[in-house]
């Protein structure tokens, strides 16, 4: 989730374990502990190897097996300041509760989290909530605020119940869209080799479907609301293979970076031609019907022994924004195929925050 909602989730869970006079302290403790897991991003920035952050962000600090250690570290950091106000056992309870939300709530999004490390390096993403969801965040803020003002954990418990219920709605929507996408693929005569369904920014109504069939990714959008369902036909693009770049040396640093990016992208990679080709992540685009990536790695085939840069390509034009809003509200739109070649933008430290 976005960094603020990470803290809110930690705060509401910590408050739910508090006593009346502890609700305000639990709010602060849980919020700070909920942010601690993302400290890994500060140590994975590298000018020499830009993909280092993709390898290790949301890694061991987000594992469920690291929760006791993360909670203990947070408690030890806060103890010098809070020892006059709380017994260490209560502090540890709040920090562990706050820290424990980080990996689990991130796994509910689409970026991928090493939730079972060291047993598995698989990046788990359940795709049932957007990275940024205002309704979810506002509801947590309300629950936290009422619990702090009224000095009762009851409202925080309501917030936890809301969060779980909201995730279950996301799961139901995900299953609903997947059934629609599979039926669509069958109507096209496609054999689905794998499929990924994810909510678009800030809602559980408009969803993006990407499935692979016959070496191509097929992208579509589905709006699933209470009043009915709507489908928006999207684009298709060829899956990238190393053989698409015959001039690439397979034992080069660049080839190794491509394989690392492929692992990060779960194999959903495409090639965007140009003077310096771009390999993009087909899972994400500014429009749910588009194959234009929002991030990728730029290939300099003349410098294959150097690490590749990781760039972002965000199209925030009025047309893109209005098309997205129209889809969100179920309006008919004219899908205009975007230029395949993305324009690089300033790189963010937290690429998942831009989804």
C-alpha cells in the first residue's frame, strides 16, 4: 500500500489491542511500526545497480516470519522514549501488531511481496486492492480518530473489521472479473496460459485483465458494479524473448539485468523498439486497456557490461485521465491506441506507489 495507509493499518490494529487510556499511544506506536518494514527501500538505492531496489524492496522485512523480529526492533527503538508511559510488554504488543500488517497488506496489492521468505522467494500478490485506495484509507482514519478521541478501542476494532470486509469484497470482485476474462478469452478461441487480474487506481470497480496466449499478452478492462458489468476491449502485444535481441550477449551484465527484471515482472515483459529499446512490465499501464508500460528498463546494446537504468513512463495527459474517469463511471469511450514508445519521466524511489 501507499506509505500513509501502511501506517494507518498498523495504527488501527495496535489500537484494537489497547486499553482505553492507551489508545492514543497505541495510535502513534502502531503507525510508526507499520512504516518500519519499508525502511528496506532506503538501503536498496544504488546509482551503480538501479535494479537493486526491485530485488530487495518488499523482501525479508515483509516476510511473516520476520514479524516478531520487526516488532522487537521497533519496540527497542521506541523504548527509551516511552518507558515512562508503558511497560515493555505492552509496547512490544503494539509494535508487533503494527509491524505485522506491513507484509500482509502489501501482499493484497499487485506489486509482489516476499511473504514466505526464507522458505520461498516467490513474490506473492493477491491483487484484491489498489496500491492507493482513498475509501479504504479514509475509513481507517475515521476509526483511528474515534478510538483516540473517545479513548476506547471499540472503534479501532470496527476499523479492523471494515478492513477485512473490504478485502473480502476485493476478493469477490477479483473472482468475478477473472470469470469474465476467461469467458472472453474462450470466445476469442484463445487458450489462456496464465492470467492476472488487478484493480485500477483507487477503486474496486474498474479492473485490468492481462492474459497470455500463444506468445502474446491480451489486455482488457472490466467494470463490475452493483448495477451491472461493462467490458472495454484493449490491446495485444508480443511477449519478449531473449531471441528478440539477436545482438544481445547472453553472458553480459545486461542479459542478467533482463532476467532480474523478468523475475520482478513475473514474466510479463514486452519489448518497445527504439534507438535504445525498452523492456516494459506489461502488468501496469496508465489505462487498463493499454499495453504501454509505466516502467521498464532501457537497453543500451552498445554497453552490455553496464547495469541498465530503471525508468518510469507516466502519461498524465488530460485525454488519458478523462478516458480513465469515463471507464470508471461506465461510460462509452473511444479507445485511442497510444504511442508504443514511452517517454521517460523522473524516477521515483517507490515505483509501486505509482501504480
